[in-house]
C-alpha cells in the first residue's frame, strides 16, 4: 500500500505513544507528590491502542463520528488532543492531579472534546450502540438534515467484553436494527489480573455473527503477511496460530533472542523456515514476531477505510499490551510503570532530550512543519471541536392535570402525558419515551397510542388490522415517539443517556422520559450513575414503589431508592403525593433538564434555595399506584414554588406546637389521619408535605457551606420552614422507603426526631397490613409522636 499518509502517521504514532507514556511517567516520577500516594495510570493498556487510535483519529475518523475510548487508554486520547491543540500542557503535567487531565476520559471534567465518558468498563461500549439508535431517531424525525451520519465507535478492551451489559446491548441492538456502530476490540489477550482464555476470539466471532454484525479479524500485520509468503512462511503462520497466549506474551516480553531460541527449538529442523529466521537479527525478529495487525498502520487503515456500508462492524484487532515499551507482554503489566531506568532507555530510543518532553515533534524524523501541516488537515479535527448545542424547547406555564377526586400519582403521570400527546406543542414534539417492557404497566399506554412507537420501518399492529379489540395501539413508524426496549434496565439508562445527550451529540434537543418499576433502578444503577456523570438530561419515572405495591410482595418492594435519589449527583429527585404536585414538578422538570450546566458543579448556588439550579440536571420521579383522595385546592405560584423547592406546610404548626409530622408520598393519608387524631388532644400540630427530600437536603447543606464561607444570611428552604417551630417540638418523619431519607430533618434546627419508614424485606398483604407491619400507619405515627413529644400520654394510645 503506497499511501502518502503512512510516513506521517508512523511518526505521529511514535509521538502519541511517547506523550502518553511520558504523561504517566511524569505524574508518577517527576511531579512532586503531596501525599506519597502512587498516582498510577496505565502505560501498557495505553500502548496497546496507540496504533489503532493513531489510525482512527489521524486518518480514518470523520468529524461526525463519536467515540468511546477504553477508559485506561485515556493518556493516548489526551495525547492526540494535545497534538490537535485541544488539550493543554498544564493539564497533562497535572494528569490525575487536581483539575488536571482525567484518569479516564470525561465529557464533563476534561476540556478536550470527549464524546463519551468511560470508566466503568462496558458502559461506554453500549453507549455507542444506543447513541446510534438516537442518531437514527433524530434523522427519522427529519432533523439534522444538513449533517452526515456519524459512526458510533467503541474502543473495547478484550476483558471488557466480560461485562454483561454489553450482551444486553447487543441483543437490543439487533432488535432495533442498529447501524453505524463499530466496536474495535483491543485483543491483547490480557485483562487486569492475567492472560485470558485460549480461543476467546472464536466465541466473539460466533457471537457477533449471530447478531448480524460484520466481523473483521485483524490478526497479522504487513511484515508477518510478507514473511508468510516467503519459503517456510506457512509453517511460521501455523506455529503462531497454535501458540498459546501465555507463551506468546512471555516471548514478547523477553524479546528477539528469546523468540529465536524458541523458534529454533521448535522449528529449527525445517530448512527454509530456519533460513527465514536466520536472515533476521534479534531486533528484526522481535519486530516481525510482534507485528500484529493492531500495530500495523497500513492494515488498520485499509480495514477502517474499507467499510462501505452502515451495518454494525466488530473489528477483532490483535494487539500487544505494552507494545513498544519494556513492559510489552508481561502478564503483570496492567498497573505496571516503567521504572526510571527503563524510562531513560525508552527516552533514548525516542530521541527526546530532557526538557523537551512536551515538544510536539521532538525526536521525530520528519520536519516539524510538515508534520504540523499534516495535523492541520486531519479530517476529524479540521472543523474544531465537534460538540453542538440546541435551542431550548418552550415549556407551557402550566401542565394540564385532569382532576379526579381520587387518583394515584402514576395515573396522574399517564394523564399528564396524554394531555401533552393531544397538544400540538414543541414540547410534545420533542418528548421521547422509552421503557423496558413496562410501558403499559407504568401508564405510558395513552401517550404511545397517540404518538406511536418508533422504528425506522413502519410496522402496523396486526391485532388492529385483524380488528381484535385491544386497549393499545402498537404501531411502529419512523415518526413514532416511544422506543420500546426489552427487559433490561441497564439498556434503559444507557439509552436515556444517549437521548439526553442528543443536543450535544447531534444538535437536536430531545426530552427523554424513561419509565420502570422503582425497585429495578438498582438493576441499572451503574448505568444511571454513568448517564448522570456524563451530564445527560432525562426523566426517570419509577413506579410502583415501596411497600405500597402491597400484593406484589417483597421482591418488588423498593426500600433504598429514596436514598439513591438523595445521593445521586446530577439527579433531582421528587416523590409527590398528589397529582397537582406532580404537574408542577413535571413542568419544572421539563425546563430544568434543558438548563445549561457546566457539568462540573461549579455553578453558583441560587440565593433562595441554595441549590445549584442554574446548572440543571436530570429528574427522578418516584411515583405510586395507590389511589388517594386529592386535595381540592388552587395551585398558587407560592405553593408551586414550594413544591418544587421540596416542601410546604399542609398544616402550619402553631406557636406552641409540640409535634409536627413530615411525610413524603403515598403515606399522605396516614400522616393526615395521625395529625387529626393528635389534634384532638394537642394544639398546633403541624403537617409538613415533603415533595423532595433530595432538594431540601441539598439546599440545607449548601446554605451551611455558604455561611461557613461568611455569607451569614444564607438560609435554605427547610431552614426557613422549620425555623418558627419551638425548640422543644418533636418531629416524626414518615415515608414508604428507608427512614434515613428524612431522618436528618431533626438536625436542621436541633429538634428531637423519630423517623419511620421501611427497613426490611417485606411480604405480600394489603396496604393496611403492610403499613401496620412497618409501623407507618396512622397509629404508628401517633405512637412515635407520643414517645418524643412532651405532654401527657393521651387516650388514643390506649386504644391501640
Ligand atoms: C465495572 C468495572 N469493573 C472493574 C474495573 C477495573 N478494571 C479496569 S481495567 C480492567 C481490566 C481491563 O482489561 P482489558 O479490558 O482487557 O483492557 P487492557 O488493559 O488489557 O487493555 C479492570 C478489571 C473497571 N474499570 N470497571
Ligand atoms: Mg486486554
């Protein structure tokens, strides 16, 4: 192959490997350590991808392509972006340091145009597949017409393939007819701990073929292919093909002389082959025997640039972990670092003078101007940074929430979406819903009936065509607005993550809403965390929740999810009791998910709530199937604001209050009943409706921090609400979830507090049975109040 780019690419490959290796070396051996902790970094894992990433970024990629880089190849990525001028020397000098270049590529923390964050292995891989579905969705809706389709590319560690979420994604991708997705497996036959199983490649081939992917195996580089054509070459190929992974790795580590000895021992009696071996000196022999396709630029370019279709492709690229470094092939090299002596040897070979380590073209054999001119013209980077933004979608002043005297929040959610589906607003046009096979049971049915299911090719509902009565209209069409997933919550969150980045990835804003059963958040939790870490924007609507789903039993009861809501960064969590609250929260949410965050959380807090609301985020709604009586009230702007801020007084405590009850969600009737009972004997009992423990808590923490910094007047919403109650007053908190969710309320102003909730795996029963069992019924609330609130014991306790 006589490609004029090759000499430049070969030089840049050397430079990229140097910069990556030096960045890690500098962080560990040169930069002053303030805490004596090893800084770390993965020189061998990075080297494994140096050639592949050079071929991609410096030649094969187009600006519209989006890439998830194997997390521990982050230094290679940063090196490439440094050469493009998108990464600074200061950040590289501070690799893994405070505000330095990140250990694993990060969309939100790094400055160098990262497409997808990675870190938790497997998630970035699946992210590319789901991003491709999002791209199809955007295109099928007639948007982003002036932009070419990008390929969504993952650089995958071979051991990363063990992560189950990748297989879940593969199956879903097959169902959705995924296109434009490339996974490039860095087949270095090493994981973190050891050398991997023999023959794994054959499993991969069979697997991907079964799902309709093209499999491109990239095994031998051009040097080896040429040697195979020499006399005796076929025997050499056989030898390598049957060489166990461990032996190959060990010989790679030992180098040319070891290769010679072993080959001569095994094959020395074979005339032409012995000549083939003997015609090369040790260094040449070492280079030949490690010339795998994953380190061969001509082979890689041909493979990448030879794909002329949009079907998904997996490249199985044989590589060497630590290629080009003294660590190459050693089974312990995952966290291994070149020691200073080894590094000096490498420096010598790289011809880099001390003090010139960061120079762009130091030690290279082509003139700097030529190399600079080559980089200038690299297609991927020619148009600068590739992130888009999209205008905000207008959100109506109020959302219609059809009133019924008694409703559940889950019902209300369905009705609100149904009203939106009937409307002809930009918001309704941009909403996209998705659910892992619980669309109907989470009340998305009405929305889907009106807006249809998404597929690139239309597919009519046969039941409808056959005139069989059904409540649901299951028509697939390109303009459909619901993406139906199989039962895999990991996939739900990774799809939401992709949909919620559409404005940035594809320049078209979507408002994604995903529904699932609340307990199964845990099933996809790492993916939810990943989506939030990437600053993706979406709604998670989880229903049913808690023990309130009573007859469903313990396996479906969520206990800890409110604590997830409280602690998950990037996610504002709400648990409304009433549908009018839900409507206010959703209206706020539609706007909140569109706010421009810097993702770094450095935004200045709002002076009313002390929340970092300016930056926006995603929304979690914990809903319930319990039908409860709805308050007949008017939604005033003040009430609406308090609902969004996290709490309001349902019944304001008087000046002599001895006890207040703070409740969340579906237990509203129990809290109201308990307050009614107590009011017979006590004056001034208060009832606090908590719509978001998360936002109350975050505001409180932030206000304390602000005061500690000298902003003495900082006061959060919960501090204001609880400020007027007497110090001897007790607080009983109650929710259908872990009691710690509201347990901290007593610390706000030092009120004695008893927190009720659910702590243990439950069982089947009626709602009343289970509330009683967990002590969260009205009697339980009253009993708790009696124990903590001053005053005489009163008669209703005796009746219990
Ligand atoms: C979910 C998760 N579990 C564990 C890890 C720790 N970890 C980082 S890399 C790695 C092994 C990676 O091996 P491979 O994917 O083959 O990459 P290589 O270093 O060989 O290139 C492990 C276990 C992680 N980052 N994420
Ligand atoms: Mg590996």
